[in-house]
C-alpha cells in the first residue's frame, strides 16, 4: 500500500457542516481530502482518476448515493466507493457491498468513516489475484449464511426456535463455542441485573451473549484465525464478520435488537475494535456488557496457548483490559462484587 500522505479521499456531501466534519477526520488521519458538494465536480475528479477512495453521503440534487456511486465507478472502475446509508434503512445485503462498494450507517462517527476508508484503500491497492481470492471467500461466506438461513426456516419461526438453531450451528462449526456462549450469557445477565437493566434489555443482552460468536462460525477456516495473523483483504473480510451476522439476525423475528448488540460486541472501548471502530459510549451498553462477560469467561477458562487463571490473578487480568478493550465502569462493577468468583464461570 502507498504511504498514507499520497492517498486522496473524495468526499461528496452537500451539507457543509457534515462535509467539514468528514474532512477533518480524513485530514487528521494524514490523508488528503477532496471535498465537493456538486455531483458534476465529483464525476470530473473520478474521470481524471484524482481520487483513491470516494465517500458519498446523502442524496444530492436528483442523485441518490447509490446512483452516484455507480456513476463514479463508471468513470474510474478501480475507485472504491463508501456509501452512507440513512439510519434505519434496510441494508442492500452482503453481496456486492464489500470491497468495491461498501455501505456504512448514519449517523457517522470518526471511527466508522476511517475504518471504511482503510478497507477501501486495501481494496484499491490489492492485486487482481488478491481481489479474486476475496470474491471467492466472500461467495463462501454468502453461501454459508444462506445455508444457515434455510436451516432456520425449518425451525419454529419463534425467537426460541431460531436461537436454538443458531446455537446448534455455532457448536458444529466451532466446537466448544456453545459452552462459552452459555457461560458468557450467565455473566452478562448477572452484570446487566447488577446495573439495574430492565427485563426487556436483559433479554436482548442474553440473546446477544448467546450469539456473539456466530459471525466467526460463518467464516471459512482460512479466515478463522487470530486477526493479527491475517493481512490485506483476508484481514478486511475476516473483521467484517459482525456485519454479516447482523444482516442475518436482523431479519429474524425477535432478534433485531440482539443483532445490533452482537455486531457492536466486537468493538473496543478505545476505538480499536471492529467492524466500525466505535469507542466509549458510542458502543451500546448491551454490547459493552457482552464484551466484559466474554472476557470474564476467556480469562477463567483459557484459550489456546494461555491457560485459564483464577482468583486475584483473574481479577487483575480483567482489570488490565479496563479502558482499552473494555468499559472500565462495567469492569469495576464486576470486580467489586466479592461473591463473584471468576473460576466458578
């Protein structure tokens, strides 16, 4: 990939305040920003191949973001386009969105915009072989998600039936994952009740804790590796698994709120998580709860290459994640409960 300073990001936005905010985020990260508010200017820049990435935010004149993205790519076939989707609008689905075109949801955050820009640049600078591999792996994930959707249609169309079907799939693909999910659910519920969540919110947290690793199970084996061991487009696609499972769950009866929590449970409090780079209070409370509960179980039961620990050692390991990976207030709530012994989980 070329040095950051040599990359130019085209921002097409008619609202001057939002245009300024996006430009500040982009320039603050070391990129050059080309801001325009008129589609004709954007199309001219694309024709001249001046930009490396385009962000299309909102409808302008008679142009919808999707139509403008298509027109930009008709001028520069290699131009990856990030399309901002209004909050609450249904996603267009997994197929065709990754790589060359990607949707992100409004309202925008710095993390979400910059994550999308970095993913787009990975695509722009990838070789033809790497792009072909990406598409092949994408098709594999789409096919797996379709199989899961079809299997769930054979179950009772109830929340309980769907959750049971998803859990069975999870344990087949990731042996031991169902046990981890059950323990994470137990810790998350204890923590949710400790902070006074109402029953409906607790229920959504329980669902999300049960299904928080479903996206990992949808990935082919070659991508089911620690993120730090992957690179390029492999890493880009692997870290999008929360978006894939969000699309799968959001369409299921009774799982819409849980779907949003599952997607956000892989974010980090310091903004270094995925898929949207949310930080702090941008991450929904329920997702922050699931992240703490997941860490509690991982510390207690161990992971490959790292045995589980107990008592004060476990408490110290959890506290070390406060403020970076995890919400420090929720960590304090958990660790302050003297009768909660991590090794019991």
